[in-house]
C-alpha cells in the first residue's frame, strides 16, 4: 500500500481594484483579507493591492507591474470588470489564474 503525501504549495495572489476611494471595494478587500486568515487558506498569500482607478490603461499597467514584481504570482483577483479585463490581457503570457469577485462581495 502506497503512502500518500500532501505537498503544500504557496499560492501567491494580488488584488487589482478600481480606486482606493471606493467604499464598496474597500469593504470587499477587507473581507477578503479576513477570509485569507482562515486555516483553509493557509497556503495563500496576498502580496499586493493595487488600484487602476477603473481606467483600462492604468489597470493594464498595474497588472504588468504585478507580474514583474512577483514572478511567482498565481492569481489576480479583481472586483472590477475593468481590472479583470486588464489582467486577462496578460493571462495567456503569464499562465495565471484570474478570478473576478461575484456581485455582493
């Protein structure tokens, strides 16, 4: 009988949000940071929160900056459609997992 082993892999994540002044997104980010403290997310590390001000080019440049700053980045979470579209532009080249926050978060 073979023994199974569990390999712990660190998943490095970042958030690409709209603007730092948007109360709804700040509440969502705080909720996300609290959730990541739970034991089931122990292998996930939030390394950065950046803001694209809901502007396509600025969001795209912020996404590129995240990819360059964190070579082990495995996901960008964006609670804004502009942010997720900007991050997706680089997805194929960087083989990252992207997630968009569901409404109500």
